């Protein structure tokens, strides 16, 4: 075999088609000449950053763990903080609202998504941060549609969401 991709094709063919021969036996047999190499476009790609079915994504670039979806409904700043505080997801405890700078680090202006986040994270509105706004009655929000930072009264819930963050250590 020339590479591991070929071996995977042989193993897949063996399992799928029910060949009685093992991959090693196929390699030694005359039938090994029938195997073809996959074109470069079909080669096994590097895996995308993993967003598992448990609802979180480990962001190795920022060394953070993000929920892959926001809370999905309008919420004020204090409710958003409580939402994250009470979250238990994937064995992680201690979820919190991200800082405004952490939210800005999740923004990807080159993303094809309407809300331009890196990785598999999806948001549906402005996202509350844990950062105090221009006064203690305000907090910062981040808009992923255009990368803007905005400050609002903490009791304003119109179009505002909670997205939670954690550290990778459990």
C-alpha cells in the first residue's frame, strides 16, 4: 500500500462488500492491482475543529470552550449571566459570559454565515458579554453580523442572547 488512505479504502471495501480476505491478504493477492488511489480531492481532509453532539466546541486558538449555540431567545444581561452560571454541559461546570474581547476573538469577518463566528458556533442575535459597559448599569454586547461592540442597559433584553464560555480544563 502506498499510503494510509489506500489501506482505509481496502478496509472499507472489505467490511462493506464482505470480502473474506483481510487487508493484508488483499495486499498480497493479485486483486491488489485492482485497487485505485483516491484523487487528491478525495483524500482524507484534516478534521474540522470538533463540535461534538454534547453542544460545545473547544477553540484551540483562544484556549476556550464555547457553547455551540446561544440560548435562542431574548434575555437581559443578568438573566444571561444566570443562564451561564447554571449551565452544566459536557462535564464542564463553571460556565460564564465571555468578555467583550473574547467575543471579538470569535468574530470571523470572512465567514459565510450571517452571524460571522469562527468554528461551529451559531448565534441568533447580539451577544451579552460579562464586561461592564460605560456605566455600571450597562454591559457590552457583540454583534456578529458586522463585528460591532455596543453597550446597553443591563435590563434590556431586545434581541440579546447568552453565549457561554469555559476553560478546557475540567
